[in-house]
């Protein structure tokens, strides 16, 4: 075989190899884009959805096989019950993490891809309320109501803050002061401990609300209302959207 022929064969093989690699790159990229969003999945219930958020009740149930998924939105949430889960990354490494006290405020940036499964039968199952934070911006309406802001308020602790959200831990006291406040930001309120509160809205319309663990509600910016604890010591984590 001549030197020219050998060179021609080598170049042909190299071209084929490069072509195969270039051809595989789009397929790998497409495969990465095919991972489903984290929710819905087994053990997950949608509580409500609007232009700014989707709110989910998430139960990590023993025996539920879960897919690899990608978190396509920034996510805020509150863990209400600890349970052991195994989180497996794309490279196969698995991590069960350490036990933590509840309620536990939580925030995670979008783009994380993994599998989450409960694999410890006979132990408590983890429970959380998770909030997908959409990229829709809030309106720019100026709220010039003279009433004090809903948050911060006396007795509320700022437990987590970043450029997207601010989270407050607040407990209503039975027969505590009735204070009229304005919500200057949209809020997702997650109930940690149940109880009863009285709420008076515009025009003096009053209602009694029974709060129960893992309930969630959306309070739109601009809402003005008076709130007062009635019975029990209902505790909430308020996720204030920026």
C-alpha cells in the first residue's frame, strides 16, 4: 500500500470519528432537554396555579419509583415533616442527607436534575409544600395605602431571603391585637400549625378561617385586611414574592 493510500485511509477514518462525535452531541443535548419537570409525579398534588406560581403538596412515599427529573423553575418551599429520602445525581452518586428540624424553609435554583425517592419503609414519609416560582414579573402598580405592611410585622421572623423571595415565620396569638395591614407583595402562605383566625376585608366583611396544617393560600399584593387570632396558635410560613 502506498504512502498516499495509507494517508487517505487515515483521513477517512478520522473524518468518520469526528462525524460520529458531532452527530452524538445534538442527541445528548436533546436527551438532557427531555427530562420531565419535577412536578407532577407520584405522591404530588397541585394545590393551585396562577401567573406567578404553581404550588404543590409533595409526599415522598415509600415504594414509589420516581423518574429522573429537572427542576425547571426556581423553587421555594416549606418542609413540614422529615423523612429519609435518597437523592441520586445523573452520575449515579446517591445522598440521603442529614436529619433536620421542621418546619424548614427551603429555596433551590432551577436547573437541578436528579431522582428523589423514599427507600426506608417503616420510617416517617417526608412532606412539603413546594412553590415553583415562574419568571413572570409582578405589575409595577404603586401601593400607597397608609396602612402598615403585612410583613415585616411584630412577632414575625425573617427566616430566609434572596433576590426572589423573603420568608417569614409567624404565629397568631389567640385574642391578640387586630391590626389592619396591606400586602405590598404577593404572598404564598403555608400553614404549619392549625388554629382559627378572624379576617376583616374591604367594606367590613368579616369571616372566620380555620387553618389546618399543609394548607396554602395566595394573597395578592394590594390586599388590605385586618387579621386576629381567635383560637389555638396557628403558625404560618409566609413566602413573600419579590
